[in-house]
């Protein structure tokens, strides 16, 4: 079976042609980083317009690389939730149009399920049931994943997502966008114990929740106290920036690791799968690995090229197809996170 998958939930325009043995025939990701860089974050309206310009060339190039023609496809899959409304609509309308023109079935992909399915792609075998931790620019959530199509929300952030906090703190430190890789790089030369930043809910073991907004404020106040104007980025010494980056990164990682293994304990499951852009963070990856080892938990972290947004993880659509979950052409975009 051959599947075309389309992903436009945020600021990556991506498509892939996948075979049901999980091989990737062709895949393209057109990033928009350069368009959003000067705003230190994704501007939804700019993202939607850029998707509109790129979606057809990206699909064309993907089919060309795969050496596959539209009529050879068995289905078209598209991420229709969650994400930015305008961005989602571009991919969704493209997918529906292809289905209307070719008569192929339409499959809906939940972007968050895709982030966890990236672990299954890398593992080369089934990984369910598992606890899923999704850490990205838009989400920091824990799920009990009974199967690839059956996710139950266990808890998540009550304010900022982890990636969002990385991006905002990087902007405060003058480190550029996207903030995650920039903070990780600066942190290499910093002392993670220089500042003791808050680890939210760490003293409430039974509460599966994250909060990164107060942490962000704590970094702001470490730069200049309450009521004081923030110095220009260039005015901070390189060592101070490195220490702030390292201390901030350590606080985020501590929170994520603690709650991920609390979720493993509370569900009684023995497998933890981690995906999303922040899962590319090396400190997070090594701390998760240490902790999993110590607790004898099977750990899968998405490979680096499948952490940030891509269409390969849309392979989860094969699972929906197998389960008979095909959509009508009135399928809508669902921007918000739907919690059970
Ligand atoms: O999954 P993703 O590509 O998009 C969303 O679905 O949101 O995640 C993007 C996020 C950005 O906030 C970026 O700063 C963060 O992932 N990120 C990282 C790293 N690489 C990307 N955060 C921490 N460390 C990294 N190495
Ligand atoms: Zn994502």
C-alpha cells in the first residue's frame, strides 16, 4: 500500500510517500524558520500564506523523489489537528482536493499521535501500549497510548509549552530563533547550578502537570529584577548568558523527566515514548536514558530528523486505515487540543 501524507500544522510544509512496510519512498520538509526568525516565534498569518505558496511544489517534489504517480497511491492522509487554524486548512484543503480529483480515500492524522508514531517508525516494530510524552513548540503533554489510534490524555502544561519557553527565553537572552537549539548550544559553556530555577509541581508527585511560565519569569528576573528594564541582549556577558541557558535547560529537563516517569509509574506501563521538537534536546535525551535504565523502563525517543515536524510520522495513518477509519470530504480542521 502507498500513502501520501501531508503536514502543515505549524510552520513546516511537509509531505511524504510511505509504504505500509514503513519504508519512506520520498519525503520533503520546507521549513519557514527564516520567515519567523525576526519575530522570535511563529506568526500564524505568515505561516498560512507560506504554506499556500509551498504546498503544491512540496507535494510535487515528494512524488517525484518517490517515483510515484498520484494514481498509484492508495490513500491521502493529512494532519488536521491540533495546530494553527490557517496552517491546518492549507494542508487539509490540498489533501481533500487530491481525494476529490483521484477518488482516493482520505485519512485524518492527529499530529500528536504522529509525534509518538515517529518512535514506532524508528523502532521498526510495535511499541504500544506505552506512555507518550510529546514536547514541542505548542505542546507538552503526557498520554497513555493504548494503541496507535487510542490515546488518553494524562496531563500536560497549564500554560506555556516547553518549546515555547525555550523560544521565549532564547529571545530574552538574544540567542535567536528557534530557541531550543540556540539555548542547548549556549548551555554547553554554562553552569547549570548557577541559578536555582523553579521545577513546577515537583513536590506534587501525583499531579501530572507542567508549568513553564513562572520559569520564564524567573529567568527574566534573574536578568533584571522586577520593575527594572531588561538590558539589551548584547549587554549581558557571554558567561551570564551561558549560565542562564544551562540553568533554565536543567529546570525544564528536570520537570519533564520527573513527570514522564511518574506517568510510567501511575499507569503501570513499562514503555515510554518521547517525541516532538524538544525531544531533540541532548540533555533531555541523556537524562531520560539514564532514568529509564535505572528503572528498567523501555525507552524510545524519536530520532533527531523525526523530532521536529515532518510528514513521515504521518505513517500513523496506516493504523487508521487498517482500523477502517476513513474520513468524508467534509473533514474539518480542529486547531485546539481536544482532551478527553
Ligand atoms: O515539534 P516541533 O517542530 O513543532 C511543534 O509541533 O511545535 O517543535 C518545535 C520546538 C521549538 O520550540 C524549538 O525551539 C524546539 O522544538 N526545539 C528544541 C530543540 N530543537 C528544537 N528544544 C530544545 N532543545 C533542542 N535541541
Ligand atoms: Zn509538532
